[in-house]
């Protein structure tokens, strides 16, 4: 049965059952485990959707009829919005949650989802799922992901090792482990491999490197987002890893070439179970092979569609491999001035883009009297010129001026 037909059948069944009895309409579907199947080990993602004409306050996940965790409600589900337009939450009717199966005994359990509606009533979201919980040690291997760079990214390095200016690539992500035995919970190490060869191990090589932007080849960095998603995991507050590669040096030593390579992150838990938690195909390129590395950056202020009056601030950051020489700000295609560059630091930029000439002070800033333009919506553009004279637009944004008393 395809998902569209299933959705319609569930909706009709719920409408028939709920409509005349409750005087309101509530429709939903509990998808169950994100990967499908009928087993659950460790941390298991659960999803589904629900809409109600009175609105949905929250969704609760239950195991054997007992509330265990509140799901995050309000995720986009385009298919639901198309099928059931007009409901208060149809544009974001999805819910998702991570269930910690290790908190329950191994065996069969009934997992279900329940919605609390805005009028205080409850709705059991069909269907209930019977899952086999299997939490033996060999099923609870480390897991995680690489957050950056993206798959198939071009990783540029300076292949002239006599040049003191180095180009670094940061590999960031997170890793966790769930254990059920005493002393068998937590990550023991994280290591990075290139084409199957170990480059660095967090237990052996972790250090603070100022030029590389901070803690390098380390595990245990703060990740509040991971803690929010996996609050039950031992290492969740400090689940981040960060490795830094000098791609140019790797190519220059003759062991690697420009072209396709595979980066693998492997993690080991306390009981010495190892798992390749993520693989990333990338392309190595020497900066000498490129005509020019274009500048890049971000407009942070003004924020899109915000209202401003009087003297307003234009601010953001910019970087270029050859160094930033000039930052120009335009409004509606007309230049309003040159921004001051290097006026402040951005720790996040320095950590993500170490090695660039201006990475420690990448912020640009310009103040502008908005009375010089008419009230209404305007477009801002920012152009950056590097020390070689190459200019590129790094972004644009819209904002609203309202100076009328």
C-alpha cells in the first residue's frame, strides 16, 4: 500500500470514528521507527504526524501505555498539508523524537504516540507499534555524523610547503555511545581516516593549536544541540569532535594526489567496540590549480524583512584566501559607502576557517542614515575585493525603512 493511499485510509477511518462522537476532527498517523522494521536498539528515532481542528498542544511517546518522552511537534510534512489544508497546524504537522530503548527491558513492547489537543483532550494517534527491544552490548555500537564539510566538497590546500600561509580544512561532527553494562557507556576515542589510513586519534593527538583555530584532533567538545536531542546519553553535552587537515601538505608529501578521496570517522566505545560512524567523499585540490579563490562571507545585519529607522548598522564578516582589501555596501544598486574591515573577531569563523589571512578579525561594519532613502522595502548588497583586485558579491538581503513618526 503506498503512503498516499495509507494516509487517506487512516484519515477516513479517524474521521468516521472521531467526528460524530467528539464533535471535533483529529487525524494523524504514527510512522514508528525512522528506519522501519520491528526492532529497537539504543537510540531510535520515531516520527509521525497529527492535525486537529482545535489545534495540537503537544505529542507524547508512550511505551506499554506509559508516557516516556515528549516529541518535538511542528515539523513540515508537505504531504499532510496538501491532503488536509485548513487545519491550524497542517503546514507543520510532523513530530519526531528519540526513544532510548536501553531504559526498557529486552523483549516485546508496545510503542504508541498520543496527542494533547488545545482543548485539553487527548487523541491516540494510530497505529500502535509492537517492537522487539534488543539492547545487548553488540547492538549498542557508537553512532554519530559529520556535520561539515558537505559530501563531495572541494577541499583546497596550499601545496607549496615553503609558503608559511597554510590552508586548513576543518572536519566537525559528533559521536555518542549507549551502553547497558556497568562501565560500558561512553566514547573512548574518535579517529579520522583518509582512504582507510588513520591520520589522527583523539586519545593520542588532541591538542590546542592556535593556527588551526583551537582544539584540534579532539573529542569532547561542547555540543548543546546534541545534548538536547540525546539528553540520556553520557557524553551528549560534550559529544563534538574536531579534526583539522592541511590538504596541501598531504598532497605535497606525495602520498596523496589531487582528486577523489574518502574521509572516514571511526569511534570506539569503552568496551572497545569500534564503528565507522560516517564516511565523506571529497575532492582534494591545490590552490595553485585554481585561477582564483573567490571571497565569501555573510551579511548579519540588517536582518531580512526587519524594520529599521534613523542610523542603522550594516555588519557581517568576510574572508578571502588572498586577503580582503575592500568591502563595499550597496542599497538598491547604489553604493552607500565602504565598510570598515577587521573591526571585530568571530570565534565561530576562526574555528571553521583557520589559516585565512583575516580569520582572527573578519568582521566588517558600516553605519548608515536611513533617512537618505525613502520609507519602504530596500535591497542591500555587499561586495568584497581581495588584494589581487578580484571582486565578488558575498550576499544580499532585504530590509524595511520606516522613519515616518
